[in-house]
C-alpha cells in the first residue's frame, strides 16, 4: 500500500450463513469497528465516543477543489479515493529522511447504488497524467503540468491536488478521500493480531526489509508493510507487480477483519477501533465517528465476494520506467463507474498491468476466529 524510495520500474448450512454475515461485516474496516464500539459502549459510550472522535484527523479540501468539478452521480453510488502516503514525518522517519510525501498508492473505491457491490481501480504511481492547476494549503498555486507522474500531484499540492487530478483523469467526482501512512498501516495490522497469508514462493527484498520463506504466515505490521512495499522481491520489480500484491493483501486483510472476533470481544474491538481511527486522515465529510458510522451502516449488506479489483489499463511509455493510460480502455473503465455498472473484463485485457502475475504469489489464509479480549 505504501512505497519505499526505489528506482521506478516497468461445512453445514448454518456455517455458510455465518460466513455470509462475517463477509458483510468485513468491508467496514474503520467504520465497522467504530460503530460497533460506540453502540455497545453502554455507560462508557460518551467517553469512548469522545476518544475515538478525537483520534480522527480530517482535512477540509472543498475550497481548494473549487466549483468546477464533475457532478455527483445522484443515485446513491459513491466514489472514495484511498491514498497511501509515503511521508517520512513523525514516526515514519525510520523509513527514510526524504522531504515531502507522495501518494504512492491510489485506489478509487466505487460503491454501487445500495452499497451491495463495489469496484476498486488502482492507479499506478508512475502513470503519466495531466496535472491541473491546484491550490496549496498555504494559499499558493501549483501550475498545471503535462506528462507528469500521478504521484507528483500529492507531493505538489497535497490531498486536494491528488483528488483534483483524479477527477480530471476520470471525469468522476470523488465524494470522499481517505489516507493512511506507513505507521498507521503497520499499527492497524498489529491491532488485528496480524494478517494470515500464504506465500507460494520465498520473498526476499532487503530494500523493504522483507524475508519470507514459502509457506503459511501470520504477518505482523512490519512484515505486512514490507510486503505491500516490495518491488524487487517478486516478479520483474515493477510497480504493477506490487499493485497486485497490494490487492491480494487487501483481500487477506478484509478476511481478517471478518474473522478476528471483534463483535464478541469488547477489548479487541476497542483496540482496533482506537488504532484504526488514529491510522487514517479523511476529508471533513468523513471526519467524525457519526459520519464513519453512517458509511459503515450503509455498507452492512456489502458482500466481500462482490468486490472487483482491477488496475487502470496502461501501456509502457517511451520511457519504460513509466506507464500511460490506454485511452480507449480507460474510457470504458470510467464510463462503467459513471453508469454504476461492473467493469467489463475487456476493459483491462491487453494492459501491461495484467501481465505482472504477482498476485499468484500470495493467497489469503483464514485463521481461526479469536474471541479473546
């Protein structure tokens, strides 16, 4: 989900019912654990609410985005830009001392009307795009630029510029944005007691500090961070392969959320909720426990099997360390989301992103459900 600084490179029926209920809960992540804790808090609910609410860091990006934006879909569907920041500030300094930050992971999460299905589109950080003029937090302006890497938008103008760039690229209005950094990601995995995963081959990458033999593991936060950062440990060292690892890990993380026993263990629930609300930065539209609860409640019938993950269809640019959208295929992807329809398989066929095959290296491994506090 987040990046290191590397060179750029190209059972019974009743059991089944329980499984369906767990999967419906799995995609709530922050919203689910926050809502559950507050609702179950009893006499301590006010204290818990205030603590969790105080954890959430939100940013008002509306003024910087201005009025010239794509229109909302208007049918209840929702698009959320999820960013992974490589900031080295604060607790992240142990991962390097580079100045600034980039959005080296970007996923557009499209919740269909009714929020019973979702499509997720990953945008490679090295994708060459047209970046619009953006307002800076200090009141200055970032000039527009052509053929610049996608992740430079966040570096140049912060989350608002990243959102504006995505809206220009897709023609879709981003209803919300959510951001997580190295430390927040690592802490969330640890709060869950690790994430079970099976590696079909050994992964060794000194640059991301990851050394995993083939076999079954329960990854702690540091190992999970290493997995989603690794580029040279699997495949050809490209960002496209890493995106596939990230998508595979996200599915394992969602499975872990469904099986960790949050609803039966108040202590575990609080630990995860406390960590999760500290882990994210959101736009002000999601910047409170009530708002996250509302999102979680709207997703209560979303089944994990109805989440489809793809990567923006791209081809290598003249510099093979960069990629560029395949215009005709990307248009099909954005049109499908705009029409609130599933992304057709033909839209990603022929994309170099589909040739990475790194996702076949890892598989989710369901761990026994824990009910201990």
